[in-house]
C-alpha cells in the first residue's frame, strides 16, 4: 500500500519538487495551496489549505482522510520570507511571519496527530532553514521563526514518540526557487542609517537564491528520509559552506563568529 503524503505549500518551489518526486515514486501525494484552482500544471492533487486558518487545516486533513483513509507523512513546507532591519520592520509583519512559519506548522501537526496516533504510525517533516541556526542580519525574524520551529519540534518529538510517530527537521540552505518574490521586504528608506547595508545585503540574498542548489536534489533527500526506518531528528541539506557555518557557530567564540558573518555580508 502506497504511503499517503500531505505537503503544505505544494504548488511551487521545494514543495512542488518534493511532491512530483514522491508521486513518481508511487506515493499518494496531496499538495496544498491557498488557491489551488489557479494551479493548472500539478501532477498530484492540490487541496485548499491556508496554514493561518485552523478551520482550513482541519477541513483539508479531514478531506484527505476521507479520500485515502490515512495520513502517513506530513511535510510542513509552507513558509514565507521576511527581510529588513529589525528597527524598521513593522511588528505586525513580524507576527504575520510567525503565523505562517511557526504557528501554521504547529496547527497542522495538531490536526494530524489524532489520525497518526490511531494508526500508531506517522512521520512529520518540518522544513526549517539553515538560517534558523543563526541570527542573520536583515533576516532576523525569518531566522527566529525557523529556529523556533526547530526547537519546538524537539519537544514534540519526545511527546509523540510513544505513539509510533517520528518528527524530523530538514534545514535547507539556498535552493533555486522563487521564494524571494514572495518575501515581505521592509522598505528601503532614504536617509536611513540602514539604507546602504540593507540594500546591499538584499541584493546579495536575491542573487544567491537564483544560483542556489537544485530543488530536485532536495526532493531526493526527503525521499531517502521517508524511506529510513529510523530517521534522525535534524538534517541539513545544502552547499558545504552553508552546512559548515553551523559547525563553525558551535566551535567559534560568539564575537568571532559574528565578525565572520559581518565580513561575509560586507557589513
């Protein structure tokens, strides 16, 4: 019997790549989108789901259970970016980011746990970010939301393991997707003390996204993790230096690591 997979944010980018790869491997895949009727090229079904709406999440989960009778794997992929100096980023935009990147995945987990507990089987994969392991300049809120998801997942993992449910975090580095076009960008303010460094850092971030790793390679790694009978809690997937930066953060004194980041971003 093929595994039933739910992927939030499955209409584009990494979510779409994962869904297509798993679909062609014989999985029963359900992707989600806030507006699935606008997507015409999906090889797997897309269901309406807005991670900011508990009612929407519960309806989507109930629909999948009614169609397939179970949910074996959940991939919490839906997320949004946000950039800007902390001082100049509107607080409501910070909250909006956490609603999607942190509270959204938690609500999805809460919605699927009863079914997985009944099955005594389940795998929940949270797509976080290498950025969640460090406070990156002009991406502090994004780093914080992904870092918070990493930590809460560690707690949930302990709580649900007795029910045969595994929690996995996968932190990608920079992959070639259109995430930059969907980010909230705090405006570049003329005369601001942050104008030049923020503008330069924004340009660097956007250029890196276009030259990032292939999302299909990420999809293959997700497949291997799903097939692993004893998956790890944390995975980092991306270019060597992006992953190595996490190691450096562990071993270097804080201020040296901070100086290294400032040098990288030319700040």
